[in-house]
């Protein structure tokens, strides 16, 4: 299976880069993981709703440009479904069983995802009601993908 992570912004924090590299290495025997970074739009702190939508739309166009036509898209969104690690594992397993070869996880920037990206997503997933920095979310997501793969293979994972 191919798993894409399409995200806004470039990772600069060394500890996050190292963590993602470690989980990517662990995932390599099981899936083809690719990470596509879309530049974040420079925007002032205090924006109008219209300006926020414009930023979302520009970032959204970049996101959609990286998603394969046949990919099953899972958008990370605060209002999405709350799943356990086992639920995520079952969802990924079901997609693979029924012929989906690419799953694209989408992480928006600090202003969230555009309506167009949310419409493209077949699934909206929330990691909880708390707001996490999108850079940290990338590490959490890669770890959960690894955990899902281990669950599906019936292999042990630390508790």
C-alpha cells in the first residue's frame, strides 16, 4: 500500500524530523510512505474571514495537486470522526482489502483546510478536540500509521 501524507508547511524542528524519520524507517518494510509539503501562505495574525478563506484556498490548491486521482483521502479535521488506533487499523485494512492502493492523509496549516479539500476527502478524522500544532500532528500521525500496521499484522507494539 502507498500512504501519502500531504501537509502544509516545512518541518524545521530537529526533534520532529528525527521522530518522523524513525517511524518512516520502521514503516519501510510494510508500506511506501511519502510526505509532500505544501508551502504555507504568509498571512498576518489578524485576518478577516475572507482572508482566511483565501489562504485556505491557496494552500488547498497545493494540497490537491499532490493527491493521486484514485487515492482515498483522509483529512485531519477537528470536527472529524474520533477513532481508536484499532479503528484506524481496521479502516486501513478494509481499504487495502477492497483494492485501494493509495491512502492520502491531509494535514492543513494553522488556518485549517479549504472546503474543496474537505469535499475531496472520503473520511474526516479527528485526533481529539484539542488543537495541536500541525508540525507535531505529522509526527503523531506517522506513529499512528505505524501502530495501525503493527495491529493489522498481529505484531507486538509497546503499550
